[in-house]
């Protein structure tokens, strides 16, 4: 097995608290704040192993940057799933593709007492003075930004909603959070909700008999965009099949993909547009221009990418990881016509842009992503890509034996250009046997500095940079 996969899908043996890190290069003096990243902290509990990249027990990592110096803290996320794993030495909660419960009696009990994992390992957010670790169940874990210790559970909805997305849309000006929650049942429901403080209210509801797996949704100034892919589930199977959550879903291309366009003003479905079958994890951005709605996302022709994230398949290295393509859908809501445009020919995922200035804006042009080097043929992400949508060009950061994570854009205060700032990524270095924090000039995509972590950081998902002024 390749050393990088052994490290990146292994087990974190140590937790550190504000240790000072060695720096190669120079960090721009204006960067002050903390990158907090979420992801699995272990893929092993006792003698048991998780099966999929989306499984594992959550761990938070914090890189604190101030005065050109960097400190590092990491901590397993305090939650019931982690506590029981420590106590029993076994995997105790059902995860995305790993299910410890194989007895029908126990599964029937979940009809009345659902045992949902609270290992919120996918994303982080700052909302209503809270810092939240986000997962795909409605139970989000609040943590202390200084210590990374858990300090409570925040629920979007207490009415027995079963899954949600890890990519809420947060209106910082109004202090509101919007997200999609899904309830499984004889008549399942997609429900868009608005949270403010401890109050949550429904914004829109759409009934469905066979819900799709939905990881994110789009938002423009006047509309929410819900893409319903043909990766569908019969809800009763989740409870009675004896299979892990995602293995109950079936690819049904004959259903095509359906876009629901929902008014932000009154929650009504303005229209729904049908297109060819495809799958996506991530919406990138959405905006309105000249009476049309534009939706950018990372598209796959099928849901094969989910199968490709099983750890045995990645470690076998028998097949390169499928890459997603950045595409744009132009939607005429009056005529119902929909056109698709390719925005790049790079294989990409985990995209970021200057969200603060260009979210829902037709003027945005720069996207940063992880990606796949076309010549390396690796079974996991191995490069960073900067895509200029206006020029149709790309810049690449690639180093053999290095596997970068999500590129987080940090804009320079007072910036006037879209790419004026830096891009930060946590990179696993196979040759050094540890990870480092990579800091790139966002404009030139050249390396400014790398900060050596004390150990290998497992392959994670999403994070945020929080300014010291917050």
C-alpha cells in the first residue's frame, strides 16, 4: 500500500496544544487569524476499521497565524460516537458507509429511537456567535474556538429530520442560516429551513417518494436551487435493509436530474427544469444576470465517485479517481430552457472562491480547487488548481508525493482584485512522513511559505479561516 494512503487513512496518535511550528519561506504580515479544518481523526477503532473516506471519528485542526508565526492545535471532536468508541473499543454508531448494527431488531428500534451519529466531521461554520462542527445529521457540535473543546449540541430542527447538508448558506448581515433538511418516511420531504439564534422555521417544502442524496444546494439573490440527482433511496430500506446509509441508494438514470427553483421571498417553487442524469457533491456559486439564473457546480456523469471513495479501492490504486468538471447551467425561468457550458477541462473537487465579495455575484471569475494531475494517474487528489473563468485558463500547483486538501482563499484586507490574497491548503507529504500548511500567492499561484506540522494529518474535507477581528 502506498505510504501516503497508509498515513492519510490511518489513525491520529497524538493531540497537540498550541505547539510552535517551523516555517520555510515568509508568511505575509497581514495574515492574522486561524485556519480550522475538519475531517476524520481515525479510521480505526480497536480492531475495527471504517470502510469509506466519509466515515471515521471527527477531529478538528487549528493553525493559528500571528506576527508571522504559526501555532498548531488538534483535538478529537467530543461527541457520543467518540466517547463510546473510547469506552467500548468498537465502532458504535452508524456512519456514511460503515454500520456496526447488523441485527434486524436493533434496526427496527431506530424507527422510534434513531441512533444518528453525532461525529460532525465534514465542515465548520461561524453562526450566531457559535463555532460549529458540521455533519450530515441535524445534530451539529458547538466547539470553543480557543481550545477546540466541544461545548454543546446545536440542532437545526427537532422535528425528527434525518439528514441535512454540510454547506448551509449564512447571511452574516442578518444573522440567518439557511439549510436543507430531509425527512424520510412514507411521504418524504425536502425542507428548506431558516435559523436565527435558537429559532428555526420552514421556508419551503417539497414532497418526494424517493429522496435523492443531496450534499449541497445553491442560492442566488432571489432563488434557492435544489438539484435532485437520480441517486435515490426507498426510505424504508435505510431502516430495514441491514446496509450502511449510502448503500441503500440506487443510481436511476432514467429519472434524469431535476432542478427545483424556489423563491426566497415566499418559498414557492417557481419552476422545475429537467436535464440529463448527473451527480454532484458541490454547488460553487449561483447568480442572476439579464433575467437568467446561472448555477455553477462540479459535475460527474454518474455517482461512481462515491464508490471510488471506499478505502479498499483507493488503496488498491487499480483505478485513477474520477474527476469532476466545473460546469455552468444557464436557466431561463420564463421559457424553461436550460443550457450547460463547460467552464474548465480540469478534473476538480473541493472548490473555493472569494466568497466574502463575490458570493451570488455575476462578477466572480476565480475558483480554487483540489484536483487530479492528468499525468500521475493517482487514486486520490494530488494537485491544486486555480481556474480563471473569464480567460478559460488554469494554474497548477503540483509536487510529486504531495496530496493537498481543500484550498481556502484568504483575501488581503482592502483588496481591489479578485485574487489579491493567499490560498492555504493542508498538504500530506508522503516523502517527509508528515503534513505541512502550504501558503500560495493567490494571484501567481506560487509558493510563499510552508509550515511543517508535527505529524501526518489525515485526509479531511472542509475548513474556514477566521480573522482575528471576529
